[in-house]
């Protein structure tokens, strides 16, 4: 989700973010016990790739960012993530 869709949700009093399951288990923030997250992709780079300035060619992971406290959960296999 991008910035503008979330801004539109906030203006309409709908809760921000989405709820997710990973491998069939609902994702809950380990810090604040929140259940709504923003989904993003993050590049996984290595020192070697950074030195060669080719981070873009590396693997990526899906991150879920808690809408209440900002805690970030990382997931390597995006096929296991489902929006509920």
C-alpha cells in the first residue's frame, strides 16, 4: 500500500493498514500486539553487492510494519503471506 491510499483510508475513518496471515497464522506485533500492518518490499543486500553498487540485483523480502508502533517484521517467502 502506498501513501495516498492510506491517507484516503484515514480520511474516511477506516483503520489504517491491513491484517495478514503468514503460513496460516495471523500476524500479531510482538511489541504492542497490534494486528494491522503496512506491507512493503525491502532489498537484502550484502557487503559485496554494496561495494560493486549492484544492490538492485539482490534478493528481496516482504516487510510488515505495525500501524500502532512501527515495529517491522521481515518475511523471506512472500508466497506464505496472505491479506485477510
